[in-house]
């Protein structure tokens, strides 16, 4: 469930605890992961406590990171980058949701644009994976977003609506309220070209309206919406200052503890400024 009692769309600060997630993709072996996570944990103090932070390392690092977080009581949640929708079976190279749950994984990224594009994960598979993640009491971070071609054609809202119609149809209103949706414009990922905070805010507001239509006002009030795409410490606060954006999904800028800590600090500072 969200870390604070939801108070309604646009009613922040304090309504929805911001979530900043580090998606390491295919970077860092378990030794590098250990040092990076320990370094990150040491850099986070009381000023950053308002922000929830999840780290999503490669599968081979999960046990190492789990033991480190638990053993040293680091203020971090463990996340995974993907899982299969089946409980088990002949799916060479895949990982099942119950395997992640046994490792105390809290968040699972579902339907990242790279999974959709490179590995041909369609909307129905995304919906099935959402159900698998929920069955094992983990929180899905559902990724949605448009390509450059779709954006240029004015089809952003149509693409978001199509993705969410299938995904949200797999969930109850209560499940919608407790999930995370990451708006990741595909054209901005790894390009160094971030969407403007106005672009991201418009998309997040539209996403929240779709959740309201599918699950009602309480679901829309509870769901946390992240922005992901060329995020850095300089632009982080601009995004989370928008009332419908509740955090960030960070790729390359999360690989170094110092840089990622600056992003978290910027988000925390934005929330403190809004509350004052």
C-alpha cells in the first residue's frame, strides 16, 4: 500500500510518499552492487527519509543486495526489473514471481519499454505479469509511454489509454490504489532528452484520470505515478514539483551512488519546500 494515507489527486504534499527507483538494467555484478548499495545507504540520512527509495539490480545481485539491506538496516526497498507471469515451468532464462517474493522483493518493474520493444512483451503479457506480482504481495511498477513516432503524430494519450485499458482491467480498485505507474516516454529513455516537466505533468494527470475512470476516486488518489526518462539531479525537482508526479524511475543516473543520492536529495528538498 502507499506509504501515507492518500488525500486525492493534486493534493500533495504529504498525500502520497514519493518513490524514487533505481533501474540498473544490465549493469553491476554482485560485487559492484554490494559496494554501490552500501555507499548509497551511507549517503541517505534523515533529510531524505520522506522519500522511499527502491533499488532494482540484475537478478544475479538480488540475494547479495537483500542480505545487505536487511543486515545493515539500510533505508532501501529491494526491487526486481521483470518477472514471468507463470508460477513455474519450462521458460528457460525467466524468473517467476514467487522466486522474487522469497527474496523479500517489494517492487517489480512490469512492462518496461525495453521489455516491450526488445523482448516483444505485449499488453496482455503485461497484464498477466501484473496479476502474478500482486498474487505474491509485491508492488508492480507498471511502465507506460509513447514512442517518438506516436508523440509526433499526437497519439500520446491514445497510446497511454490503450496500454492502461488492458493493464488496469486485470486489477481491482484496491490493487490500483496500491500500485505504481511509471510514465516513461520512450523517446526520452537513454537519449539525454528528457520530457519537459509540463509534458510529464500532462501525461501523469491523464494517467490519473484513466485510473479514476477504471477504479474510482480512491484508486486515483492512492496510485503513485513516477516519471522516467533521462532524469538527473538538475531536473529531478522540476518533475516531482508537479502535483500528479509522485517520484522518479531512474536509469543511468542511478548507477553511481553519489549521483543517485543527489537525485533523492533533490526530491526530498522539493517536498520539504512544498510543505513549508
